[in-house]
C-alpha cells in the first residue's frame, strides 16, 4: 500500500488548510483511514479517523475544527483543518488500516509539515 500526502504548509492562526492522502495498491474502500500528528518532542497522536463505513472519530482537541472525509472513487482521504492555532503545528501522517488474514496491517504516508504562526 502506498499513501501519498499533499497539502500542508505555513498558515497564520485562525486560518485553514486541507490535507489530502491518495492511496494505491489496496482496495481503498476496505480500509479504515486516519490522520495522526507528531509535534517536536511529543509522541504521535491520533487526530481523526474515518472507518470503511464512513464513521468518524476525532481527538477532543480538534473536534469542531477539523473534518475528515473520504472519496472512495478517488481513493483519497482528506483532512480539512479550520481555526488553526499554533498548538496544531506538527507533522501530519496519513494512515490506512485493514485486516488481512486475521492480521491488522497499517500503512503510513510520508508525512507533511503543518506550521501555524501566531
């Protein structure tokens, strides 16, 4: 499975960004997809997930500001980020999770930097 991320960059506080993650080499619709982030000196943390059935889950810190969505026809998952603040600064990673022969398999995107200036 290959996950290629795009989007991200530098934005002022209060601004918006959209991240995209295009998947290949897998039956995209069968994967649960997610976004994680890792700030300097901190552990990687979950931001949002969307199941193969379209059910979403968000970290408390981003609920109401971020929206995860997927387009199965384009094999792509998105993360719309609004009302960004400096605490959202991190490297963001796309994740695909699927079960194969009883084993949970995970794949990661290359990561993309999001920097929010105050």
